[in-house]
C-alpha cells in the first residue's frame, strides 16, 4: 500500500530543489556510487590513503600538508597556455595571449522582424530573439567553413525578474520568484515571453573583416520554443501514455523545456535534452485528500502544488489551450479531453536538422524518458549499430546507453535509426568493471507481471525500470563526451549534497561530496556496442587537499575546481571541463568559497593534468562549449549572470552583475563568448 506523503511529495517545493534543478526522486535501495567506488579503490589498493580516503572521508584533513600525494606537475604537450587564477571578480578572464568577445546575448534579434533587445520586449518579440539562460551548443559549419556557420544553442530556463525587469522594477524578488495577479492568475504576455525565451536558438554567425564574429540575418535562423509543434517518434508514439486533447492519436506534442545540454548525431542533426521538465507541470489530483499521481508523474517529481513547481503557465488569464496544458490534472472525462498525459510527452531527446528551418522537431522516445542532461554519440562505424549515452541529472539517478537495431550507413542513416534498438542502464561493479543492463520487455524481469506492460511502458517509466534492474545510483550525471582518439567515455558527476550530509553526520566532517568527480570507461577494442566495460575515476574534484587524479596527483592551485558539469573532448583530445557550483556571487561563503566564480578548465586525458582556462562573471555558471572545425575559434556560454542577487538588491536596482553590457540599467544577460588566440592558433594549444 502506498504512503502518499512519502511516495508523492511535491519535490519541487523541497529544500534540495536548487535553482530550478535536480529534485531527488529516487527512493529505491540500489547501491550508490560512493559505496561502489570505495570498494573499488580499496580492492585495487589504489592510492592507499589517497583516493580511498577522499571517497569515504576516512582520513579527514589528515592528508593536508603531509605531502601524501604529489602535486600535478607533469608537463602536458596538449595544454600550451598559462592557467588563470581563481577569480572573485565580475568579469571574464582568459589566459595571456587570448581574446574574448560577446556574441548573441539573450534578446539579440535573429529572425522575423528582428526586434532590437529591450528590457520591455513583448512576448512576441522574444520569439524572434535569442532566448534566455544559454546552455548546450554546437557550431555547424556552412560548407565546412571555420568562419561561417550555424550556431545552435539551448536555453535551459528563465529568470522571471530579469525577463520582465522593466515591469518588476523596484520589487523585492528572488531569482525564482513568479508574479501572480491578485486573482491568482498570470499575465498572458508574461507567460508567452517566458515560453518564447525557452527552447533553442539557431542563427548564422560569421567572422567579419575585423576578426569579430556577428549574427547574420539568414533563412536558417530560427527559434524553437515551448509552442513549437513536435512529433513523437519511437516506441512511445501512439501509445495510450501520450494521447492528449491536442493529439488524440498520441503522435504530436507542443514544445520543449529545460533544454540543458545537447548532442550532435553522426548524420549532422542537433539534439536538445529535456532535463527538469517535471517542475513545469501541476497535477493536483487527489484521493482521500492525498495526492494521487500516476507513477509516470510521481517518479519524476511532477508538482502537486496548484501553481506548479516553476512558472504557473497553466494559470495564464486567457485559459488558452497552449497554456493550460501544463495542468496535468484529470479535468476531463478521458485522457483525450484534457492534459493528464502532457508530462508523458516530455522528458526526451529532441532532434532537428538546423539546415532545414521548416522541419518539425522529433522527440526520440527510445532514448528513454528522464531528466536528460544531454546525449553523446560514440564515433559512428560504417556497418555497425549507432551508440549513444545520456545521463539523468538528479541525485541518485542513472547513466544510460542506447544501441540501435539498424546499422550506420554514411549518407543514408537518419534519426529514424534511433527509433528501434535497446536502451541499457549502467551498473558499476566494485572491481572496476561495469555492465549495461537491458531495459527491454521480458529482459531482466521487466515483464507485465512485474508491472511493465510493454516497451512503451518501460520507456515512459525509464527510471522505475532502472530501479527494478538494480542499476548504480550516481551523484547527478551531467554531460558526457567521447574522446575521438581513444574512444574513452567521460561523464561528469557534479555533486550530491544529500549524500554528503548523511555521511558527514555518520562518519567524519569531510565535505568532498560537494565537489563532484568525473568517471570514465572504455571497451575492449573500443567497441561501444559491448555489454561490459572497464571504468576508473579520471578525477575527484576539490581543493588541493581534497582532490585526486587517476594518476595519483592532487589538483594544483591552478587546476582545482568543483562541480563539473559541461565536458567536451576536442579533436586533439583536450578535455574541456565547465563548472556549475550554482549562482555564486562575491559574498558567497559556503563550502565552495575557495573556487571563485564558475569557469572552464582543460585537462590532458593522458597525464591527468588540469589547468584553469577561463573564469566568468558573478552569479553565472559556465556551460556550453564548442570550437570551429579548425579549433581556432571557441564558443562558450555564461548562463544566469547575476543569479545570486538578493531580493533586496534587486529592489534597489542592483541586478548582481554588469555582464555583458557594463551598464547597471541593463539586466545581466546570458551570452555566448567567442574566444580566439591572438596568434591565430588552436585554442588551448
Ligand atoms: Fe541543467 Fe544538470 O544541468
Ligand atoms: Ca548542466
Ligand atoms: Ca548543473
């Protein structure tokens, strides 16, 4: 029998629901990654007193100052720049010999009537401009050019006080506060502007005669938003789970939200991840005065609050269909007369071709339904299945792999290859091996008798299927990347403050679990279709005292970091690591205070050396990184500058950061920065 208060809490109102992200929804009893890692390092005798102590906190600060581990001093041939120090300033720093410019800040016009940015822009105008809160990003070269291409970027969420800064001037607002009218409803144009500031931006950008990069008006320029019609493809298409008033046959839905990281397919399309979509919905169905949510809502943390977890879009005054669909309560006589199933049309990877501006984006359901951080493809092999990986970023969730049934054929294969195959979930064994467990009908106990009716049911309830088969609970899997030269896969595990608190209370005062780590794995013959792999920890992040690389070193002052999030391996195997320690400002004094502002580092996979390359302004996280094919121009995003500003600061007109406009009258804006090396060389070399 269910305990409704235990099983169906409103996760989005819980104290661990941070800046719009990552509710803990997994209450299952599978082993956690720290237990596995601890046993792993003990068995190997790996860095006795080093990794094991860091993983478990057994030695506390005993390592400090004893020279127990060598510093990371190996000179790397890959990393040719002088690292930048930790920064506490509201600015951008890059190594000596590099230059930076801002491109495509929130609100810059890219399509339609090309309305200029203003804090007073309407909802419709926002639909023709770059969205807010930039995240995953890719550069698609036009005719192979490294000076002319399409930049495609996600917009993860929005900050209402900045989006509506003109209207909310003088109000005491925190960064997540939403304004409701006296009648408890929301202004329609504010809702429209919020929907249009979400989604994906596509714009052409090219290098100008003076060396700078500019947005170019072009037929490819496009906004994909919360209102864009999308096709549902794969096994969930047409199933009872996704039939709605909008699409009674369960083949279509509208929009995408919380697009965190992304992926690029071997056939050249873009995929946007739907991460923390659950909080956008409200389900107030009750039984005996207790929440009565179906498992496909409850396990993902769909809000039971009448206002929803985030923006209350379903409370738009007009009651228009495109707004009220975020009410996932059963309001009609059947599922095709309301939007009880709307949340089941979210939680996927969304594919579209940036070179076809009229194309309908497609939700690829066979890659699973969860809080997708992003997706990363293994290098395509002619005649072999397509393989990709995706992390579920919430505390104690999992890492997944998809292997297609069909085989890759260059020039022929398209996204439909992702509609049939097998979804797997990772189990990390104590001995440094790992295995992929199939989430498919009849396999590993996923049968109707055990509550999984068919493949569509397994996929809509991916998390529950992964619980059932005993997958390894991870510390918030964020981005992944594949080293194109070695075939090794890297995943960032950003932090897990919940586990930290439990362990601190029980054993010792270490706080390393606030800092995260990066896991990597490899296959025999670099064959990504295999069911088993070998893994190790590339780095356990932290301060000099609290970190360790796989090579047995600690991080140096110039390489220490916490909370890895974005990660991308470039063509020469440089690993770019971006940090999201939250919206830290200059007055921050918590456990991450030694790390300064969020930024980006570069690592050498062979030596484990890590050097800080970039620091960003106050309040932002650094996310999204790609270079042009020649490696000489790098694009990086800063998301939510000023996010740390208090309600009192905001009321007084101090929005927390002057980035990027340098004008206190203009709200801080998420933006892309373009990094070049003054000598014209490859970035990082
Ligand atoms: Fe949206 Fe998990 O970062
Ligand atoms: Ca992220
Ligand atoms: Ca993050």
